[in-house]
C-alpha cells in the first residue's frame, strides 16, 4: 500500500551524485533546483498540461518565483526520493510544491514555486480565460511543502547595492525557451558572493523572483546588498532592468 505522503504526488528515486555536491559533500541549492525543474516537467506531463501540450497553443511554462528551505544538509551518495505536486491557481500564479525525502521518508528539503504561462510569439503572459481550458485550477494534493507561496523579494531600503560581477549569457545557460535557464541565476549568485561566505556557511534558505528574460549574448550585471536581518540579496540587471532578484539565508 502506498504511504500517505506519496498519495496524489509524482515521485522519483535518485542518489545524490558527486557533481551535485559542494566541497563539504552537501547537495548544492542549484542541484536541487535542477531536480525540481526536472520533476516539474514530469508532473505537468503526467497531468497532460506540459510544454508539449501547451506548445500546440503557442505557449510554454515559465517559472516566476521559487522558495526552498534545507531542513538539513543532504549528503553525497545519500538515497533520496523527490516528490512534486500541482497546487492549483493562486491569483496569477499556478503553484507547484516539492519535497526531497530521506530514506526514512522525512523531508530534507522543502520548496514551493509559482509559475505563469507565456505566449511564445508575443513573449507575454497568456490570457487567463484561455488557460482555464488547458490547466486544472484544482490542487492535485491538499498538502503543502511550504504553506505560503514564494514571496516577492526587494532590495533593502537605505542599503546601497554593490556591483559584484557580471555574466554573459552563453551556450550552457540557454534552455529550449531560448533564454537563460532559471537555475543559472542561483549559480551566478553563489559564484559572485564572497568565497568565505559560500564555502564556509551553509545555505539554509533562498527565495528567487524571475522578472525578465536574459537572452543569449546579453550581459547580466550582478549587485549585492546585505539586509538588516542578515540575509543576502543578489540582483541581476540587463541594461538597468531587473532580470532576477534572490534572497539567500546562510547559517
């Protein structure tokens, strides 16, 4: 009999590989985000509203926001189970949650994400009335990995942002939507932050907002500010326009 925590969810077993870990042999945040992206595709396809189905209508899924929280470090070679489920519509956003479970079925990572559907030709959000004909607004499961949807992130007031680097969108950054893949922004943020922070501290939590596409050949300038609460804010801009903004909490 299927355990309750698997009911009405999509799941996949895996093992934490060496290329997914940091110098401490802990699962990196971007590796989890790649797993989440993979599971989102499987989850949407299973419910018959994946990109293949949306593509027939000239549309594609685009991630707008994501929040993830490590409940503990996840170790190299650790066997884990990745879960995902569709949580229906919340205002403009379709919600999808994820959990990474350990061998005992306990959550090691919890995450929630907010998605929109983009018209490929117009590069704009698709009409709401059109979407209801394709994507269910009912939740696949009543459960929550994180109850609150991913929050809006802003630069702290009164704190100057320091330019900490820049990245040109290259071949390895671009996905089939013809823009920088959402996971790359977290990679860029972690690469640009001080080594003593990212090497010596544990990234406990992050929230990221995706506000504009970054296209092949564009230069994304990276800015950093430290919030009064101790969290780190990294913002990416293209020609002065915000592409993404991310809040990272280390401990």
